[in-house]
C-alpha cells in the first residue's frame, strides 16, 4: 500500500484548533499521510494568542531539506509563515525541490485579532510565494490586503480573484465567512476563466477557530489524492461545514471546529 503524502508548513497552535495541529488532523481524517515543517510556536488557547515565537531560519530550512531528501509531498500547504525571511527560504526550497500542488493559506491574523504575519512580509508573500501556488485561499480581509482593494460586493470578490491570478497563482478561492450579511456563506472559486460560487448555511456559533487552516488542509489532502482543484475545494467545503455544524463546544472563547465530523457523517454516525 502506498499512501498519498501531504505536507504542512505552518505554526503550532498549543490549543490544537488551528495551525499544524488542525492540518495534521485534517490530513488524517481524509486518508493522507501528514508531514510538517514548523515555522513558529504559539502560546494559544480559545481566548487568544498569548505569545508568538518564530523558529530560527536554519531550523525551518533544515526541516524543508529533510522532507525534500526523503519524503517529497504529493501536495502541500503553507499557513503561518510569520516573516519575509521564512517566506523566502520556503519559496527557495519549493523551487529547488520542484514541489507542485501548493495551497497557500495566507494566515495574517488570529481569530482573536493577534497578528501572525509581519506587515513587511506581505510583499514577500505576493512576490515569492504566490507565483508558486496552485491555490490561494484568503478570507475577505486577507484578500483585501493581498490585492490592495476594498471588497464589499460579489463583484468586488470577482475583481479581487482576478488580481490574485495576475500575481501568478493558478486558482483563487476567496472565502466569504466574514460577510455576515446573509443566511449563507458564499465562497468564490476562480480558475482564470470562470467563477464558481459555493454556498452553505451560516451557522451561528463562536466555535470557528482554525476554519481557514482546516479548509486549506482539506484542499491539500484532496489534491494529494489526485482530485482536481474544483473537486478538492468542494470536498473542503463539505469538510469544514460539517466541522462547524457538529461543534465540540470547547473553551471559553473562539473554540475549535470538529475534525471528526465529516467522516462520522460519511459513516452515518450521529454527532
């Protein structure tokens, strides 16, 4: 038996709801072998981020080299990269090893508002990482920062998606969870020629910590297993919707989603 392999390059969330922990849980639930390159350690729980401690650049580089020398991923994703130096060394190693099927989750701010990407690193994200990406998955505030344009309407989202494609990424997914104006969440997928809207009922809950990490990890898992980008995005939408709907109700703040939920539903089990 040969397992599909997926890699996450991201930070650690000590509370387990986001980051490396959420990615590896998602990989496991979707039947791919998960690997990790750690970029930073956070002291974090559902109430917020109490500390951010980036790793030395050499530590990140050595991890990437270890994976590249022995366990090349079938698909991989980036999450919290924190600094321009980490972004540039990551991009350099991706190019050196010729890895493909990169999903970029441009993590910038934690659910509670703490910054997870230095302001000066945004330019490096645009210039060095996005041209290597198969898919980028910003939420609305992240898409505004990456494109430098305000996003208020669905037409604005389409224009932002076009701008992201112009930066070199092949598929743009703009997530609509931050738009609370309707009964549904609406995500936009753009492949450079056509738009696809993916809708799901909005769930009234504060337990949405790690949704972006989990969504992008599910796309990565789908790509690692040979799905097309559209199929992988649809899988991720179903996975995160189940994870939010069947909440775990953990913690006093922004609690994590339920990574068990999707597979339990597939087996016909009750939440």
